[in-house]
DNA sequence: GAGTTTGAAACT
DNA sequence: CAGTTTCAAACTC
C-alpha cells in the first residue's frame, strides 16, 4: 500500500534490495559466479547474510565467513565512496560554473533561468546527502538515477520503476516513459511555467 | 524450464 | 572517467 506514492528523488530512502521481503515476497538471490561477495548479490548489497531460501552456490555470504564478508564489504563500499566523491566534485564544479554564468545575465534572462537554479540546487543537495550518508556509514547513500537505454523505464530493469519512483534529473534514461514520472518537462500553455514531470 | 534481454557492478 | 565485460535478475516463450 505504501509502494505507489510518488517520491522525491532526493529523499533519503534507503529502500533498496529488500531481500527479506517477509515470508510473502520471498525474494532471495540465486547467484552462481559472484559467491555472493559482490554487489551483484542483493543479499550482500543489502547488508545481510544469505538465507536458506537463497539458491546461491557457492555462497560465502554466511555467518561462517563473517570476517571475509565484512572485509569485502568494507573494500567495496570504500571503492564506491571514492567514485561517488569524484563524481560529486565534478557536479559541484559544473554547478559553480553554471551559477557564475547565470548571475552574469541581465534581469529578464535571469528570471527565466530559475529552472536551472533549481536543477543546480538539487544537484548540490544530492551531493551533500551522499557525502553525509557516506560519512555516517549507517544509512545507504542515495542512488543516482537510472541509465536505461532500451526499456524506456517501463520494466523492472529500471530501478526507478521498480521502486515505484519517478525518474529524476539525475537519470540518464533515453525515451523515458516511467509511469511514476517521466524525466521530461514541458512549457505549460499560456504560461511561462516549466512543468517538470519527473520526481 | 530454457533462452534472451537488460542495465548495474565490475573491470581495464 | 570512458569503454568493455561480467553478472543476476527481469522478461519472453
Ligand atoms: Zn547472492
Ligand atoms: Zn542470497
Ligand atoms: Zn548466497
Ligand atoms: Zn530507468
Ligand atoms: Zn530513472
Ligand atoms: Zn526514466
């Protein structure tokens, strides 16, 4: 019942890889080649051990190998953090360039650029949320948007669609048709408003 | 169940 | 980082 309400992409909802979907959902991995020690494995990525219901083999994501699991997870998360910081720095640099450009416009043009300011602010917010999440090491960093090329964000291949979330400014999807919110905008008729249809 | 498609994660 | 490969799930039949 809580699945289908649209969500802001920037919200800090670490609801991903819910492998323990009660007795009902029965979502468990079936890994064959990753030994459940890479983020391919939803159990490992979700921070939990594999269960008896998993169809994985061979599986190292068990309490018996707690040290291995912990070490591997630490390495992978650290790599992820490094990559994320890199991308954030680039985004922040681009945002700064854009802000400088916008502030040099005359008044009329500047008013029309409010959409860009919103985008820039959103990007900076995501960067800060991610870094906070990384530093607290407790909450999962917010996902960057999807990168769908062929599914039009209409199937569960798309993480946004699977989460019941609209695509956002951070998605790089092509021909987005996400029913929860398309990564597109349009000019409203008879209005100088730009309506963004995504999250 | 087998085979294909897909995009994140991993690798280089 | 970008281009490529690997991977397990989503999907199709
Ligand atoms: Zn697994
Ligand atoms: Zn598992
Ligand atoms: Zn496993
Ligand atoms: Zn998508
Ligand atoms: Zn998306
Ligand atoms: Zn999309």
